C-alpha cells in the first residue's frame, strides 16, 4: 500500500467548498504513476520497453467529499491481474481515519508500435498484486446507452491534452461536472456512485458530443461521441 497526504486547495474546491470530482481523478492518476515508478513499472520504465499504461475505467463510491483546507490521505495498491486487466484500488481517508471515498480501477498495457493490448503474466508482473481486493465495489465494462436526448458539446483545447497527447481522463469528468452543475437536479442531489469507461482517445480540436439522460431510477447515463463520426470515446453512469 502506498499513500500520499493532501490538503484540499482553493483551486481544487467548488462553490460548495468541496473537492471537485475531476481533481480527485487527477489525484488518482498521479499517485498511480508515483507508485508504479516505485514498483519499477512507471512511465519512464514502460516507455523504454515501448509499452504504456492505459486507464480503462474507474468506479468510485463517495461517502463524503473533503472540503477546502481539509487534510486527507489517499491510499492505493494494485490488487491483481484478471485476463488482460490490472486492478488498482484507491481509498481516501480523513485525519480521523474515516473512509471518504473508495474506488476500483482497471488498466491495460498497450504496445506503442502496434497499439495492441499485451497479455500480462503473473510471473512477469508479480509485484503488481500487493494486497487482496477488499472493496465492495468493482469497475465492470459498461453497456452502450441509447436514447439519450440531452446533448452538451465540447471542443478539445490545448489545456485538455496530457503528456500522451490526448484528452486527460480527468477532463471528461470535468465536462460531466459542468453538465450536472448546469442542471437543477444536481443542486438537490448528491453523487453516491460515479463510474466512467474510457473507450477511445480524443485529440486536440476534436468536437465531442456528450449525450446524457434525464434521471432514471436515481441514475444519469452518459455517452460521448466524436462529432461527425460514430466513434464513442467515453461512457459514464452516475447514481444519486
């Protein structure tokens, strides 16, 4: 288990003084890279091997979001390999050891030249199962959602692009937060579960149509498509 201490800053807080969900995802990504480097499979090491990590999806259970100036600790650990997928969990706790957030994530290793998924072996990556999975949530591939009548459009800007030259995963979360904030039901509701699946990379200047549903049994569904194509880039589900 690897952990890192944070203090929620003003620029990571929303107008309710709570940690923004997209900033939480930034924390997830950064601590993952830091821990992977310690385990010998970080960005530089993988780059030298002509492979790279790809985040496939995350499922987050939110008990309570920390607020501005709160001191919290984010813990993470790989929890094993299942087929092509590597699992990694995250647990965010406050100073009193209360669990604020739990999350399960799935990752793939991709060949840089062929862009094919590399099938891992337990022996080759035996250090990537530090602890047994004990969370009561697990990310699983999500089904295509149709009939989503609401549409929100985003054009990918320079600041949305990360070191892999495509849209960073936290940017999609920020877009969804913007949709929710512009909707009256968000002001009256609390997110309990947030799940997101990353399907296809998106580049600078791409136009993305985020299609989403009204509330259905306390859930909102999202499907993002690159404009003028049938390329689906993300899929998400929120439980209120």
